[in-house]
C-alpha cells in the first residue's frame, strides 16, 4: 500500500473522486468527498486497503500506469498526444494531469505510453536508425495498414497483431520541435507455460501468450526512420515493412545510421572546457577518469577526484601514481615499453551559478563510456539539451551523421 498511499496523497481529491466514481468500485467503503482534502485522503487510503483483492489490484495497476507518466518524460509524452491541450496545460500537478488523460482520453493515454516506450529506448542496444527519402507521407489508409499488418503476421508467425499510427513531436536542439509519425506494433508471441495459483490457491501450470511491443518513427523533414525492437533482424524487417507498405519505397542495404560515438582522447591532457555565458555555468570539473593500457587490456586504472579536492584529476594522476597524462600519458620511471593509455570512461560535473532566488546552484553530472555509452537518456529534457550541447562543443560527441536530434 505504500505506493498507493503516495499516489493518493499526490493527486487532488477532485480527480480521485472522478477516478473512483468512474471505476464503479463496489467494495470501496463510502467516502465523504465534501470534506477538506486532508480529511479525505487518510480515510480513503484505509478504504482502498479494505477493498476486495481484485478491485484493490486494479487500483494498484491503474496507479502504477498513471504514476509512470507523472515524471518529466511522461508529461512530455502526454503533451505529445493529448487532444485537449488547453485543459491539460491548465491542470496543476503532474499526477493530476496524468490521471485526467487516463480518465478523459484513455486512447491517448495509451499512445503516450507508446511514446515513452520508444523514447526511453532510443540510442540503446534495441535501437536502429535508417536514412530514407525525406518529405514522404506515411500512409494510414486501411489497405496500406492491412498490408503492413499482414507482413508482421507472416514474419512472426502470429495471427494477433495490433498497430497504432499517430502524429507526435520530439524536442530537438535549442528547444525546437520536430514532427514525427510513430508506428506502435504489438504482436502475440508463442505460447509459454508458467507456474501460477488457481482460484483454489492450488499451484498449477498455465499457458500464457506474451505480447511483444516495437515502435517505429519517421521524421519527414530529415527522412530518418528509427525503430526499437528486440533484435537487429526484427528491426531491419519491421523497417522494410514500414518503408514498403506505409512509405511506398524500398529500403536499401546501406541505409542504416551509425550509433553515436564518443571520443575522450582530449582528456589525456588538461582540457579547458569552454562554455556559453548565457547558460550560467560556473565551472566544469572532471571527477573521474578510467584508463586502459592498450598493451594490457585486462586491467584498468580509475582516478576519482572527490568534492573539495585541491588538485585537478591530471595533477592527482601525476601525484598519486606518477601518471603524466598531460605530458603524453606515460608513467614516470617506467622500465621497458611505455604504456599507451586510452580513456574508456569519464565523469564530469557541470556546476551552475545560483538562480535569481539565491541558494546553491544546480549541478549536472555527465557520464560517458567509450564508445557509445552516455547517461543523457536518464536526464530531464532540459538537462539533455545542455549536456548534448557541451559534449558536442568539447568534441566528445562524434555523430556528424546524426540529424541534430538530441534525445538519447
């Protein structure tokens, strides 16, 4: 009940009343919704705890879905697809907005879940990108959709496939938005048996058919298709089906986009991190470096500079282990072959000046792992904008073929 209690406390009582009234929960004890909010929430928590197991489980699942879209990425996903933006934008509180869409526009709520599914997995191991013709129209007519669905049924040998096609946008560099069409694909997998308890609390085996999800987006302005699916073969086939049936083109063998690559070689010597005064950055500090000797890839050296340290990471390397990074990355007094060091991971801290209200300035931690790893995908939209801007400016992010899209 801990998560349910937190959900109920974070959501306005008027919206909770809408939810429990619309849900027609027969086992919920009477709630006096006319009382002041503090006098409603605690009795409501007890009332939910006393519901039947089935109805209480429904509340748990619904609250989990609503809460999952109450953070910043979830709110952005809802904003992407909600139809009544005027009402949505006027509502106060993330839980309030999320539950409102869940109740008033349930189909759009599911589309927001699909948006989040896609964006969370972009630039990960389950992602691929393909460059095709720009300014194409994504066909949404019944014949094209039927051909696309039939191809998926045949490819995955399943009779049950569901496809959603909808327009959305994504925030790109400098806060601008790019227009996308997203295609969400659900398909039924092969039967699996698993242990479970029946109505008599007897342990038994039951047959289940899992549902697998995939997502594709097409950006007409750049001609980029991106696909999120389990395997590379799945991603290639789904993209070919989309290109052929929904875009009316043939996908060539050489049209995949490379993963983003990061280069940390500039940190083998002291580096002066340039910044834009308009961003209000007070300082940039390298807090951690992990180095590998190319002649002995089985070992690593990690240097970590804690808060309040008097030395830079490069001075610490020389002082503690005699590693002269700034002088060409060799160890003083090393006998025989001089190691050739490469940096495989780095952690930076970007500190900002205090805002107008004073207090301590915010800080942003960037973690980069060679060659494709970065924690940008775990940040808020604004943090991603700043992080990517400076990784590009400092020469760490090397993705000249990327079309300016900045979300990890």
